[in-house]
C-alpha cells in the first residue's frame, strides 16, 4: 500500500486479504514491516475493526513511536482507499 520513513527506519504497509490470512473467515488485516538496516521484519498487524487492538511485534511493544507509526500507516490506507 505504501511506505514511509521515520528516523533511520523505513516502514512498509501491506494489506493481507482474508483468503491469505491465518483465519479465512475473518476480514483482511494489515501488516507494517520495518527495515532499519538489518532487514525487513514485521512490526505490527491490525484490522480496521473498531475494537481492534494493534498487535505490536517484539521490542515494538510499548515503543514511543507506535502511535505515530500507526497514524501514518492508517493515513496511507485512507489515501489508497480514496483512489
């Protein structure tokens, strides 16, 4: 869907369709990968559900950048939806 930089890290947002997810009966979800120079890896996954709580991976749990990363990812999603 797109990418953005924050500090030295590059974040990429992907939409995973329901038929490629772990649970085919659930709506699609989004992944945020991060590459900070040591290779891309999953940072976060979330859905657009109103009660959804984003699942941050590893050392990203509780990181002060999380709210800004999620906000920027959702802005990319909204931009892609408006096209």
